[in-house]
């Protein structure tokens, strides 16, 4: 019997290792929600001052006031040095400051068109990396200490799972380590499943568990079976239901659950549901420009070009005088999206002006590639085949350089 048990254990561990390597890349690209699982919950033991400061810091963060968020999270840490969520909030703010400067904070980056981590990028500032690591290590250490004192402390398991989940997001989006991200995400999943067992009313723990279940369900069948053998749960419908429950629970990660739903609903082409979540976020975080951008993008995917242009016009007008730092390539993205909407409406001169403005602005290569794709379509409609070929060739090259094979394939198809 002991020999059989050892063999079973070895097979299970081998399956886990194989999943780590084979599914790791799909986790980074396919999960997409990793960049959304910020999770800023209030631990039951936090003092009142820390809780108030963290709530204020989270509001700053979701309104894109990164400097104010960082300072307020530091104040929360000072108010309660044993508050794991305060350290995790600080780590979150530092992580998002890196992704903001890289320009990969939109649904498009994780929807499936951009299918793998981008090529070499400039390393993040060493001081920000050091501060992030110190904060996340402290959050994890506090949570582990609480679990060592009481193995059935549901909130301590929640804090550990949320912190390790954040580490998975950072590892995937900043370091590009697919195996490291996958292993951390697996631990986060296990910890939050433990929370749901100890305290089923903690629906906020369903965000990470549900997201992971959704990811596993999207894997190819052989990988999915290996995931089951290794002890992971699956089920797209179950996963989505858990995330929806987290979005209604009213916990401090409610906003994160809503952002996750926006991504998943776009994946599932449930655009009305995504737009309902976006409407809630526009009301709650009126200074977040990117919510208006995502509203236009979702409307465009839904084939509602007029609605898309309305959202984009409103966003461009509302934030024209916004002096806060912009996400890398943000201006180019706004103009490309509006150009695509105007092209769909048949307003060729306006579309052409927006698309060419996008190309003149600093931006991600996939954004420029899609702008060239739209210009190539416009040229084809006008019968200018030489101009169309030139635009489509540039579209394919730029899209491939920034891991956007869907755009590259479409450009090549149109060239034929």
C-alpha cells in the first residue's frame, strides 16, 4: 500500500510540474485577469485608522491618482504595521505604476489577440522593484505568521492568497516568468479555496478561485485533464458564477471583480453585461479615463460604432484638460479607437484623420498596427490597391512585433 501511495504521489507531482511548464504560458496570456486581481480586502483585525486610509487609497488608485494612492497606502502601513492588506495595497500601487508606464492596462492587452508576453522592454526602476518586493514580502510574512498561530483563521488564509495572487500578477506582467506566475497563482487558488471551506460567506474569496476555474476550463483538453489530476478545479460556468458573486458581495475587492467581469464578458461576447459593469464603474470612479476608453472599446466590439464614438468623444472631451500622467501610448489608443468607430460608420475623412493622428503619436506597436489595418481597409474600399497593400504590410509587421497575430493574419488575408 505504501508503494502504491508513493507512486500516486510521484505521478501527481509529475503532473503538477508538467502543468507548470505547459500551461504557464497560457496562464499569462489566457488568464488575462491576472492584471485585474488586485484584491484590496479589509482584514478583520485591522485597526480603524488603517482601514479608513486603505479605503481612501483604493479610491485614489481606481481614479488613476497613483501618487496619492502610494502616499495614502504608506500612511496605512504606518497606522498599522501588522495590516497585511495595507502592505499589499502598497505593493499593488507600485506594480500598477510599472504597468501604467508600459501601456498594458487595457482589455485589448489580455483579450486573446495579444497572445503572449511582449518582447524585451526596459526594466522597471530598481527603487520601485525593491519597494514592491519589500511590501509584498511583508504582506505574505504577516499572513503566514497569523496562519501559524491559528491554522483555521479564514481571514489569514484570505490575506495570504490575495498577496500570493498579487505576486503571480507581478511575476507574469513585469518579470514575464510564466512558470513562477503559475506556481504562485496555484498557491493563491489553494488558499482561497481554504477560505471558502472555513467561511463560505466570504464570497470575496471566489474572485481568485473563480478566475482560476475559468482559466482551466479554457485550456486544451490534454492540459485540462492534467490540471484535474494535479488537483485543480475547472468549470467555466462555476468560475464565472464565483466571480459574479464576488462582484455582488460588497467586499473591498468588489471593484476588482467588476474589472475581471468586464474582461470575461468581452471574451464571451456578452457585451451588454460588460457595458453594465462599465456603467457602474463610470459612476463610482469618474476620474478614471480608461473606463470611458473601455466603454468605447466594448461598444466597438459589439458592433455599435455610434455608441463607441459617443463614449470616446465624451472621454476625450472630459479629460482634455487632465494634467495627470498618461498611460504609455494612451493618446494614440484613444485616436485609433475613435478612428475605427468612425470608419465603421462610413465617415472616411474623420476616420482617416484620427487614424493618422494615432500613427503620429507615441504608442504600442499593436495599436499602430491596427491603425494601419483600418487605413488599409479604407484604401481597399476606395479601390486604391497599392495604398492598401502598403498599409496592410505595415499592419502585419507591427502586429507581429507586438504579439498580435490576429491583426497580422487579418492583414495578410486582405492582401490576398
